[in-house]
């Protein structure tokens, strides 16, 4: 079970990587960021598939997307000068609370 959570967290890191890679790939017109994005997509989905062999799909998918969404939003602020309002970070916090809640109640 622990390894399933490791797979899931690493999958979410790669999900964040491909989401950020989409910005750098510029519509898949820049070769290196495009290849990195596609590789990150594949790794993310394969690791998610490994995780759901042991974890409930609803919990795993919500955690995967939640971590990816929160991390991507934070990196958007840091890397792309997106809005850094208190409200934005509050809603990112709500995503994190939801992910933790699903993990706690998912068994």
C-alpha cells in the first residue's frame, strides 16, 4: 500500500511537469519541451495505473489531479507571473484540504 502512494505522488509530480511543459512547448512547436511534456504525460499515466492497482480509483484520481492542480497553480505564480492573490492561494489550500480529506476517508 505504501508503494501505491509513492507511485501516486510521483505520478502527480509528473502530471505537474507535463502541465507546466505545455506552456514551454508553445503548442508543441518547441521540440525539447514538447518531447519532455509527452514523456511526462506517459510516465504520469503509467504510475497512476500502477497506483490504482492498490488504491480506490476515485481517491487516487482525485489525489492525482488535486496535487497536480495545486502544484501547477503555484508554479504558474512562480514561473509565469500569474495572479498571486490571497483568494487564489486560499482556493489552492482548499484543493489540498480536499486531497487530504479524500486520503483520510478513502479506506
